[in-house]
């Protein structure tokens, strides 16, 4: 199981000047299947604490979570996730013969680091540079990743062909979807076939692949809209010469 984050970054890790050909990088977090039912509520809690949704690619439904405590504290949910995860792998062989405690703690720590890497609010970023914005987060099965990567690469390459501005970003993101329609169809078929490894029937495989790629399209469109809104606010808003408020 993977959680994907699509965001706009400069390849050097620095923000990129407005009007440049900024690369898009996709970050991913792997969640071990053996303990995913136990630990995903903790990941969802971390996102809930930041006001962000976490959707399952297979059907687009939100991941259930315990409510964060005061100040977005998810420590209680984390401890519950740890206990439940240890129960799921009790007596089972783990990769590289790692201990159950280490296996679970490493997974939870990777979730902590991943969520901490989500771009900061626009108000904390540098004026005059393209904003680092997050798209909708969604889950996908491991088997779907190779096919998704082909489609995502097509979209990113299309957007990078010319500089991004507030005036053209919406059209660029929309045009990329249209241009990559053929790649999407091929990748969708590949994803459905790859899910045979799950032991699912053809209907279940196709439904999962369709839903995942629909979430990917929504994520892409959301990112384009957020970049547009941030750039427009930066150009015309009351803080045009200073820091911004985070776009809605």
C-alpha cells in the first residue's frame, strides 16, 4: 500500500522562481500490508491534525481515524496503532528477521517523517517563487505504482514544457490531462492486470484501477488550481509584495 503526495518542487529542493520550468516531484510512503489496517488510522490522524484528508485510492473513501488531541496531538492514536500492529504480526516471520517492535516503530517513524515533509503553508514561503503546494493525498496498491508512474510522468513532462504563470497554469494542467489520455488508457489497463496478484476477480481489479486513476486525476487538477490561486493571490492580493495567507 502506498500513500502518494504530488507537489511542486525545484530539483535542488529550493523554491523555484515564478515563470520558470519547475519540475514536479512525487513523494511516496510505503505502508507494509502486514500492519496497514492497524497503522493507517495513525497516518490519517496526522493528516487530520493538519486539516488534510487521506483517501483510499481503491474507492475514494476517507481513512478512518481517531480524533487528534489538543494541539493536534496523535500520541494516543499512535500508541493504539503500535499495540494493534504488534498483535497482527505476533508469531509471524518479518523481512530481514527484524523484530516486531522495530518493524512497527520504523513504520510509524516513517509516517512521522513523511507528514513532516508536507509543504508548509503558503504564508511561510518565499515571495517571488513558485509556491510549494500539496495535492490531494490518496492510497494505492503497490502493484499499481509502475503503471501510475508512467501516467504521472507524462503529465509532469507536459507541464514542464513551458514556464508556469498564474495566467497559464490552469490551461497547462488541463492540456496535460488531454495530451496524456492515451498513456492513461494504457496505464489503466496495465494497473488492472497487475492487480491479478491480489487474487481479485476482473470486476474488482477494474474498479480498483478506475478509482485510483480517478483519484490521481483529481489530485492533479487540485494541485493546478492551488498553484493558480497562490500565484494569483501573490500577483494581485493585498500581500502581493509580502507573504501570503494560505489559499482556501
